[in-house]
C-alpha cells in the first residue's frame, strides 16, 4: 500500500536526520575544542563551527531539488570544501586515536547522511480513480452499441457474394452500339 511506503520514507529520513544532526553536534564540539586549544577565547571559539560547518550546511541547502542544476553544483562544491575543513578540524582536535576516529566518523556520517537524503524518495502516488457520470456512461454505451452494429454490418457485407450485373436490355445495347448512318457517296 502507498501509505506504508510513505511511512517508510519518512521514517528513513527521520533516522538519517538524527544521524546528520548527531554528526554535526560532534563536529561542532571538536571544532570548538580545536579553536580553544590554539588560543581562541572560549566564547569566540563557538563561532568557528558556524563558519566551518555553516559552509557545509549552506552547501546542503543549495543541493535542494527545487533549485537549479547550477546552484546544485555550487552546493556540492560548498559541501566538499566545508566537509574537508570540518574533517581537518575534527582530526586535528582529537587528542587520542579514539577521538580522531570519532571525528572521522562524524564527518563520514554527515556525508553518508547527505547522500541518503538525496536518494530517499517516496513512491509516486497511484493515479486517482476516474469517476464518470451517468450521462457520459450512457453516451459511451450507445456509442459502443452503434460501433458493434456497424462492425456486424461490415462483416456481413464482406462475406456476401458480389451482386451479378443486371442483364442488358435491347434498347440499352442499341444506344450503346448505335452507329451513325453509313456515309453515302454523292455520285449515286
């Protein structure tokens, strides 16, 4: 049933969005940590994810199906640049191998989530049932009846022997073969 597919599509999108938002939160944490570590004041380091991950989110919005192909292509460039900067920041922020891998997973998760959101589509709705009023039904029935009568008549004509030609009458033959009087020689 179509409703089941739509529920599946919505459920998949909700799961993917949860995945993407979790990845964004982890990425933002790693970026803030990195900027604090390299000397940015704590309150200002919270702006770094806005610029780094913001480019990625802007690219994501530019990839909308409702925008032009050119805008979609530019959005992909933003996604790659923002994702690359985010990946570099997440790997650099990790102090342990586990934190570096978690940063890698965050960016990879965001990318996979973006791909999934591009690919998940609900099946098209089945065509609506066409309702026909009684007058139209009657006209169609009458047309079908007339068509059947015509087909029957045409079939009967096709199986009939051709008519024999009518016998010629003497008058019609005389008229058809009437010849002018033969020319008479003036010498006679």
